[in-house]
C-alpha cells in the first residue's frame, strides 16, 4: 500500500491553493472527493493487478484492468 500512502501525501499538498475562494464551495468539495475516491480505487486495483502479474496470472490481471477501467 506504499503507492496509496504516497498518493494521500500528494493530496495534502493541494491545501496551499484556496479553491474555496475561487469556486462554489460545494462543487469544489464534491470534485475533490470524487477525484480522490477514483484515484484511491485505481491505486488499489493497480496494486492488485501487479500482484497477479507477479504470480504470472497475466490474463487475470488484464481482465481485472479492463473491468476497472470500464467502471471509471
């Protein structure tokens, strides 16, 4: 889960920009939350796909990737 931790650390760097003064507070918050949720989900399935590849289960990794991309 190292990549997830790095992603979350990078998300904290956006605090220096005051989005709430630029746009509608609700819309900005919803966009950030949705982007974070999609990104976290993508990190999770990418790690799962890499684990399958390491186990030489490449076909399963391809199927997982196609399913996840279709969802997002």
